[in-house]
């Protein structure tokens, strides 16, 4: 039977619940809003499968496997506008859909919480486009993937690196027609925080949310905005640096415990391809920098090469060394430290504290201010 001694030792991927032959494992939210397995001990037959498929319990050291690394984007500007960065996911998805396959990814439900779904039509692709800065419930999709693969269908599964590791561990063998793409990840914020945030926004605007978009590019890719639309036609838009939920997320005060000790952030990925934002493109490839979005593309396998080759004719790309494209110091390559007020934040959240007050926990203390000031002085002296 799977035993999780510390919260950091569970990433919430759902592999254990999907593999259980007795369906006695259910993912339940804890007081912070994160999913953890709850086992019905009366139904459990102690088969041990849940332990065998846990990607954290069975994580092994692997060598880096970046065969190719690119900066890339689609020349279709409408597609780029709908996408977080350069539109790579949609192009990969179209290849699989053209083969009569199924594409899995993160989508909003009717309450604007996030879960994984499978689509079989390009008309449904919009559901999976764009970033959703929440932990997605994988639900029964691992089982669905296996069923589709056993039927001989092509499958593309996208998610965070830990979700891809969970899927691969659940399947326990390679499938010729399975393609996996992970997205570069800062960490996952609590759905409970997002749910409370939406409730506050609905109260302020006097109507229900009808649309949520984390990466609106009307203000540019580098200064993207969070956008909410409401049933009374009101609209809320703020750039990410000023937006309350994004500040809480990016300053690491509401992330899942496993994100602060992530076992999947190195370039030792189990996916075929990794995609994300090519931040810093202006420093090494300024000719590609039009502020509409450029993707990092890291290819890890022969299947990844085949999938990328299938779209190469329809994109603009440049091969760039992986450590230039994605420096080792990037948050997507190392675990981020928890905010010093993380514990206090969740205590106040659970006591009903409003977001305006919660945001004040992000303000730097005197020690942090002194360090920042000293750092500025030191950088100035280095330039002399």
C-alpha cells in the first residue's frame, strides 16, 4: 500500500488511482487545495501496484537526453495569439489528429478549474490551447490512453513533466504510437487559491466568470495579461506583473510542496519533446524577437525527432544550444524555494482573509531589501 510520509513526496499525478484494480484510491484535496491519494483500506488487497507506478517513489537517475534544441514559432499569427508562446503544441496536435488519433491536455471545466481531457477533432483544439496556471486533474485519462493505444490509435499526451512521468510509469512499457510533450513548469499553484480568487472577482464585478485567459498577448508576449470576462459583459485585464493571482503564483507562496523539491525539473525528461517560452530570445536570436511569442523546443527521443520533423516545413526555427536557450539558472530547470510566508499565507487563506490582505505577505522584509540593495551596488562595481 502506498504511504506518503511527506507532502513533498507526492506530485498528484494520479497514476496510483488509475492503476488500482479495486478502484479504492481516490484523489482528495487537502486543506491547501492540493490533491493526494486517499486509500480505502477495507477494499485494498495490498497488490502493491500503486507503489510500483508512483513516479516519485520510483524515480531513477537518468542521463540528459536533449538530442536537438530549437527556438521556433508558427508564422500563423492567429495561432500564435491563441497560444502561450510560439504555437508548437497546436501543430503537434494537428499531426496526431490528422492520423485519426487522440490528443490529451489541460482544459477548463464549467467552473474554470482545470482537468485533463481527450479531443479527437481540430474543432476542439481551442480547449487545450493556452497556459492554465493550476494543477490539472488527470482523472481517468491514463486509463483512456492505454485503451486507445491498445486499439492501435495514435495518442499525444501533454502535461507537466511529473504528469508525463506518471503516465509512463502507469503504462509500464513503451508504445509505438504514443507521443508525449511536457511543458516547462515554474510550479503549480493551489486550485483552492484560484477558486477563492474567482469568487472575489465575481463579487467585485457582480457577475459570473464566462472566460478566463492567463496569457492574453494584446499587451505583447513579454508583458502578457490575465483576462477575465463576465456574464454582464464586463472585462478584467491586468498585466502579469501587476495581477494579484499571478504575483502569488510567481513568488512561490501558493505552490504545491513537491514543486519545492521537484524530481522532474532537470533535462532528464521522460517525454519525447519539451516546449515552453523562449524567454531571453532577444539576447541570442534577436531576429526572431517580434514580441508575439517564441517557443523553446527540446527534443529528447527519436519519436520526438519524427514529430518535430513533421512540422518543420511549416515553422520558423533556429537551432540553439540548450544551455543558451534554457539556462541552468532558469526556474524551469531547478526547484523554486518556497516563500518565507507560505505557511502563514495558507493559514490566512483558510481563515477567510481577502486577497488584498494576502497580497501584502509578498512585500519584502528588511533583510530582503538590504540584500537587493547590496546586489545592485555590487553589480554597479562590477561594471566599472
